[in-house]
């Protein structure tokens, strides 16, 4: 990933990508306002923001995992010309590191159908029925990763 740096940023830096890449109806959502939320961006050496991902503590919405402490991530986006170079995965490593820091059991997201294999490659599992995401109007599925599961831990340790 030559010439790209992943760093912690403010919410503001994610908004242009949320708008252009994700086409969200609104650029800020409730979990953004949690002071424990983190916003990671990928920047070129010239300081151009080309990717982003946000995360923060949020209960899993369905009963299936409500006994777990959980972190949600959202707003994962990489500008089209920069895709396929490992930037998305690098952003997800930052997200998972934050999950470890918060010592949560479960990391979850509403993932668009078109990106499901990006997450399953990262060992996320798809759970529940498909639904329409209110922000994008697209078909989504929920994806989860158990951070406390021994196999996941071993794998996360390897990719970080
Ligand atoms: C999904 C997204 C963030 C991935 O970013 P990226 O920088 O291209 O991802 P990476 O280069 O780290 O790819 C990692 C792996 O996932 C695969 N992958 C990436 N995007 C994928 C997608 N949309 N569908 C399936 N597989 C994907 C890559 O082929 C790569 O596999 P490899 O290691 O075997 O080559 C990016 O494609 C994107 O912004 N898409 C549009 C917005 C979106 O769908 N965001 C997710 C919302 S839930």
C-alpha cells in the first residue's frame, strides 16, 4: 500500500466520501455522535482522503447476540481509482484494533450486498435476513465477527 497512510481523523473528513462513494441520504448518523466513536481515513502522501471507516460501541440490534458487548462499524468507503490495493482491508484493521481496545466481544455492521465478500474474506459471518438500509436504500445484510472467538483472535493477530 505504497504512499497511503491510515490515521485517526474527525468525522468531517469522512463526509465527502460518505456522500460520493456511499451516496448516503444524511452524512451523519446517531453513533457518530458517541464520544467513543472513531473515524479512520486513508490519505495519500499529498494529503488527499481516499478512504474512510467509522466505528464505535453500539448494541447488536437483534436478540441473537444481545448478551455480547458490541461495536458497530459504518461508512466504509474507498474512492474507485484506489480500490483493490488493500486500503479497505487496512481501514478494517484499524476498526478491529479499536474493537480490541474496547474489549468488545462482537463487531458488527450493516453491509451492502455488493460488498459482502469483502467482509466474509475478513472472516465476518452474514446473519439474519436481508433488509433495506434507510441511509442508502440498498439491500443490506448484517455481518458479525466474534473478537473473543479463539480462531478470530488468532487471525486478527496475524493481520494486524
Ligand atoms: C468495499 C470497499 C470499501 C473495499 O475497498 P478496497 O480498498 O477496494 O478493498 P481491498 O483492496 O482492501 O480489498 C480486499 C479484498 O476484498 C476484495 N474486495 C474488495 N471490494 C470488494 C467488493 N465490493 N466485493 C467483493 N470483494 C471485494 C478485493 O478483491 C480483495 O481481495 P484480494 O485480497 O483477494 O485481492 C470498496 O470497494 C468500496 O468503497 N466500495 C463501494 C462502497 C462500499 O460498498 N462500501 C462498503 C459498504 S458496506
